[in-house]
C-alpha cells in the first residue's frame, strides 16, 4: 500500500490520492474538536484547531507513517473533558466523532463510485476506492481500545473510574505499546475485524 511506491511510478496519481488522504486525517481531528466545542469545550477553537489548514493539524511522524506504511495520524486536537456538559457522554461522542467521519468519507467515496457508474480500472474509480480503503482502515485502527486511540476513550466513557485512571496512566506509553503489538502482528486480527465490520455496515447503507 506504500504511497511512496506510487510517487515513484505515477506522480500525478500520487498527488490526486495524497491530498484527499491527508484531509481524511485532518477531518478526523477536526471532528473531535468540533463535537467538543458543540458540547461545551472551546479549547480546540481557542487554539485555532477548528481549521482546514493542514499546517494546524499535521504531525511529521504521523504523515511519514501514512506514506510509508499506509496508516498515520495528525496532531491530536486538545480536548478538556472536564469542560464538557456531560463528561461521560461527551467522552464517547467526542472520541467517536473522528471514527464516524472516516466512515462517512468511505461511504461517500463508494457511493460516488456506484452513482457515477465508474469503470473499475479508471483513474477516478481507483482514487475513490483508495480513499474509501484508507478511511476504513483509519476508522478501524482508531477503534482499537488502547490509549491514546479513540476506541479507548469510547470505552472509558462506559468504564468505572478505576479503569479510566488505569488508561490515563498508561496513555504516555500507548504508542510504544501499539507499535510493538503491530510489529508482532498481534493487532492485525483486531484491525481486520473492525475493517470487516465497518465495510459490512457501509454495504448495508449503499443503495
């Protein structure tokens, strides 16, 4: 899936795919901040993070990971859960917002492919398919219930204070744990299951 290989083979296709993929990550983070703002936390808005400007969101390492390995991340949008009107439901909805956004982008890409009756081998169809694929993967990856991924905070919205405190304590080591589990293939079945679940839901909604 390496985008760097695509850059070497077809620079135009790389540009046509890279831009919507980068914005898929940006929309993911923007959704977190927007829902938090609507639920009472103005932190992201006050820091200028409710913006489509890529420079406000892109994380250098996360962007490199996206192009090399096919998954990546942006700078997390700051959220003060203590300012949310309903802390428990707010934690769930704010955390789920990015995942839902990626699922909607994937749905729209596949819907447009079907609506326009695009030939599978055409450039527009390949771009839309790739956008759908990466957004499904981003949503599935973020559903993993390990901090700092969104799945852990969705779980924390339902969990007891002791479980929440445990997740908060290990969050600083979260990406190290996740990268190690990815390296040994432990998370692959989990990601594939979430991808299957998301794609099955999208297929149910497609006309």
